[in-house]
C-alpha cells in the first residue's frame, strides 16, 4: 500500500454482530489505522473497543461516519435488514466498503446500493471469499487452459444443514451462485422447483424464505446448464457443499470452505468416473500467507490504489440476489424467467 488508510467498523451486537471477522481483519495490515467502531448495543460496543483497540466508539454509525470521516468501512452485521441503509450511508460518506454477505434483502435494495456505490465513486468488496482463494483461481486457470475440455455443465449444492432449502440458499447458496458466475459468466434464465412453496421466517432476518427442497437450473453463456440444489435430509455430507464442473475431458471439484481450509480435485476422465490410471487427484497448490478475509481486503486495497474493480464488487453482489429471487419467481410463475428480473420487490412478498 502506498498510504495509510483510516478505517472504521460498523457492527450490531444481537442483530448480526460483526459477521465473520469483518471487524478484526483490518488488524492484519500494518498500514491500516483502525480509528473507531459503531455499535448500538452498550455491552457489545465496549467489547468491540477492547477487541479492536480503537480509540473511539459510537452508538450510531451515522455519527461515526460524520465525525471520523473514514476512508474505508467494514460493515459486519450478518442480518441483512440493515444492509441497504448502512451501505448507502458509508458510500455517501465517501468510504470504500468491505461488506458481509448476503448482499441485500431485495433487488430493490440491491439496486439502491449499487447506485450509491457508483454515484459516490467508492469501491465495494463483498465477503464471498472463495473468489480470492488459490483454489478458485487455480480452478479458473485450469478451465481456461482446457484441462477438462469444453465445459458441459456446472453443479452446486448448499450446506444442507438444519437451514436446508430457502434459508440455506440465501445464507450459503449465494457463495455457490457467485462461484458459478466466476467460472462461467452471467446466466440468461432460470427454471426452478421449490417445495413446499410455503413462506416461513428464517432464523436470521434475511427476508422471507420458502422450501425444504429446492432444485434450480440456470442457463449460462454458450448454453451451459448450471444446477443448484438444497434439500433437508439427515444423510448429507460436508463435501457435497461445493462446486462441480463437468467437461468433455473430465471433472473439477471445488470444496466451499473458508481459506486456508478447502481443496481442489480433478478427475481427468471423459467418462466422469474413475478408470484404471485415471483417478481423482487432489491438486497441490502453493498456500497464501493470508487467510480468507485478508485476501479480500488486500484485493480491495489493490482496487482502490489501481482504480480497478474489486474481485467481488457490487455487480457480483447484486447478481447473487438476482439468482436467489429468480428461483422463487420462476417457481411462482411456473415458467422460465429471464434475467434481469422485471420485478425488483421480493418474490415471496
């Protein structure tokens, strides 16, 4: 980095807290000056001051933004009900943003956030950390080099824990939708089956959800189909939570995990089955000295200093919500729906 940046953190204890390390990641960078934290909860705010070692703390994030004038802001709460207001306030204060996922509650909120980021000429990085991992970068390089031939299809499954179905899709499926686009580009349309199509309240405020079983098909460039599934069952397995890319010469498997955890495997077999002399290989990849959030913040700083875009920017964030809402909207309509969706309010109403 060519300069020192003033950084502030927005959290909300009891309402999404500080996400997955969105507050502490800044301490890994010596040229970051962590100046303040905002948290409406008194006890949570005091704990954050001690944890982060910041000189000042605020009950209101707007007051903090006005008084501290940070150059970067970490927006940590997992609860998406505060997302649009926090992102808009940070962008209007002229601060670049590192943001916990999911990106937004609705496409209308996502549109508002994208507009605020662009209008105020700030950078936004969304914490879909897989994009910056050596595993995902290596997988993309292998695809571009034709190691598995022409891509035939891409598949992904959610974590399928007790949140399986709609909540799994919004909380963790967005990582997988982001990976699909990272490898193949923007989908043109979606068809879906969601059962039961009964709206329920999720465990965290991420908007209404539906379905204990979800199956969706997207059409990616060159007509490549992409499949997503999440089903509430007792006999799932952690390694299903990942991305599988099938090509004319073989298969790539990318586990969805927080780096440095994870793995990348390749099966160099056009049958997509192990054969004599052709078995699954776990690829050895040189490790990065930084962990997942640190890689994303490093990329954000690179984008700021070079005038380029972060690797998971506001467009990428909005696309994850477009794909989630596309699944619900397709099920409700009973038809194939094309992107972008005309309706920007939540399909579940």
